[in-house]
């Protein structure tokens, strides 16, 4: 994996307008990993994918992360400041897809971890229960009770819960909780850190800033967009300051 140039990032941002989350994630990774096949990237577990995106985000915007939220108890607006290391559960790795098994009492279940193909399959389902059911149907490969094969619908709820808990344990980067507390009312709760939506919101804000910079420098000097984008951020900023101060 390599870092993205300003021109690549801007092209991805322009293409990604109205694209679903899984598609944005794949476009970022396929551009940053030209040596890896699309099939392999789409079959990475969500945690593997997100670990790579977190590293790519760090290369793009640095190690510091900042966000805003609202206390669900009192409505107080809060600023969250943390580091990439605070939300990195695993190191990014390109590993082959594995099958896992879980035995509990007399039940045995074989399953795999959700991947981007699964996210694509459930993207159109707006009801969480329906989406979860479809996801389990895709990821649970076999189930049995006392060696008698079962369908997903025949599995008791405690086994379904156990499989989902095991998926979370095996693939922790796919579900990263942030412990949050409100200084105004002392309420405590957890937020889930979604690297795809977080990274994309930063790319969106960056794109509008860089387009304004390009407009200013192109109008002042007659330079082409590609020439401006290939400048280092520091050199581009120095030129902008000279335009403002002249």
C-alpha cells in the first residue's frame, strides 16, 4: 500500500459523490494498492479493510483525529480529540480469507467474517434486522446440533449471539468503541468509530479547501490544476500567502 497524491485523492472524492460507503472504501484501497487484485481487497474482512484505511488516513492527514458529538443525555455539544493509536486494534495485513468454528453445548457452527461483498449485498436493506439476517445467511457456512445439520433459522438465539460475539472478538477493528463522557452532566456512553465515514468527511472538507486554493492560484498565476496539485502543501501555502499579501 502507498500514500495517495493530491490529484488521486481529488479524483476519488469527485467520483465518490453519492456512492455507498463500501464503494468509497474500495476505491480508496484499490487506488492505494494497485498491486493487489480487487477480488482480494473485497474479500478482506471488514476489520482488515478498516485497518488498512486507518493507516491510509494517517498517511494522508496525520495521526491526530478530531470529531464532534452531542451528549444523548443533556444535549451538550462535545469535541473529541484522540489519536490513531487509540483506535488501532490490529496492524493492517493482507491475509487469506479464513473459516472459523464455534462449539457451544451440543451446537457446532462454521462461519467466516463479513467482508465488503457482504456490505454490498445488504446495502439496500434499510431494516437492521433484515440486513443482519442476510449477513448471517451469507457468513454462517454450516450449523449442526448433535451432528444433525441445521439451517440458520433452526439455530437458537443464544447461538446466533455467540457467533456474532465471536466475530467481534476475532475481527476487533470492524467494531471500535469509543468510551465517551459528558463533562456537563457526567453521562457516560460508547460511540462506534467508523473509519470510512470519518475519513470520507475529512476528504470532503479537504477537497473544498484544495479547490479554493487551486482557484486562487490559477486566477493569480495562470497555473494549471495539475501543476498546483503536485506542489507540496507548504509551497502551495506560501504562494497563497503571497497572493493575499500582494
